[in-house]
C-alpha cells in the first residue's frame, strides 16, 4: 500500500537557513552585501518578535509573522532606532523576499504569507541632493600633506572627484584594478555586481604612481587605499576623513559651513554630472576634461 501521508513542512528555523544557504547563495548567487543586508533585517526582526511574544528566536513560527507584528517592527525601526524611511523599506524588502520563499516551501502557510506580504512600503519625499561649487571642491581636495594618511586621503578624494564613484566602489579598488598606461582607467565594481571602467586624468595617474612608490608592497589584490592595518577602508572611515577635510577647507571656503558634505555629495559636483554621462563619447569627454583642468 502506497504511503500518501502529507510531508511535514519545514520548521521556521529550517526555512531561515534554507533561505540563506540554498536560495540567496546557491540559487540567486546574490552579492555578499545583499546577503548581509537580508541577514541584518531578519536578525533585527527575530529579536523584536521574540521579545514581543516572550519566545526565544528558535521558537518562532511562520504564523508569528502577522501584519501587526511586521508593522510594529517597522515603526520600531523608524521611531526607536531612528532609521530613515529608506532603511525601513529595505528591511521590509528583505522580509518580503523571505516570505515569498517560505510560501513556496510551506504551502499550508500561504494565507499567512499572503497577509504579511500585504504590508505596504512607506512613501517618502526624495530630498534634493546638494552639490559643491568648483572652488569648494578644490578647497576640500587641498594639497597632499607630508604624512601617510594625508597623502592617502588626498588620493581618495581625487579618485572620488575624478570618477564620480560611490564610496563602496572606491574603497573596493585594488591595485590590480588600476591601469596606468596610455589608456589610463580604473575598474570599478558597483551595486548588483556591475562592472565599469572610468578614465583617469593625468593628474590622478601621477598621484597614483606617487602613492604606489610610497607603498611599494601594495600589489595585485591589495587594497589601493588601505587603513593603518593594511585592509580596505570602511565607509565610516571615509566619512570621518571627509569631515576633517571639510573642516579644514571651510577656513578657505566658509560657504562649506552651511552645507552637509557627505561622500555622496561629491558625486553631485555639478560639472562632473555632465562629464559622467558623456564619458563614453570621447570628444565630449576630452572637451569637458580641458574645461575642468583650466
């Protein structure tokens, strides 16, 4: 007689483990950053739900992911952890991805999953991103000092200025990613594993050569812009160094005191915004470069 018993659905703990090991890593092959983002979101929710329900995280079930619980968690992120609405929505995106995966593995819980997926994203107004004038940008760049850290910082800001790259792209640049021959460029790895090459100006190439002469052991896979421990700089480290540079530059350009200058603002330096869109057109690129070097 054939056994027709319904297979037992996986436990909640098993679903979480399979979501990361099988779905995100093996099937979707998402980037480590995405895995870390989803991991943090679920860990925060599990801790919150366990505290609210008086359970341990390992005792939670899929049925505990009720809309009221998810909404309470999102409000907790926004009002108690002081997360921005974008961060709030990113956490919800991670939870939605898990719920969709869980619904395919535990068909009996589809109703619970459907109700939880109905929790909407929160709308928000996109703030206008500021920008720096040419004089302000030059003041922030300053001149490379005599110390190792000041020379590294100057190259860091010069690369951000030259490429218009995200901080994560610049701190991820390895020595092997920099081409200093006739067609000088830097290879960047951006969000979603997108790769692109950005031309380097002669002044940037000269500065990179001088930096590598100062650090002859930096080769191959080593980070081009390391911290004191030889590892790649962190985003917070870059923000801290930029804050110091802006404080110094504000003595020359007092208008900087009225602006919130973040690494992202450097991407919106006004003349560069046009250059980045025309970089693929060599004539426009050369023309804009000449204008900028005047």
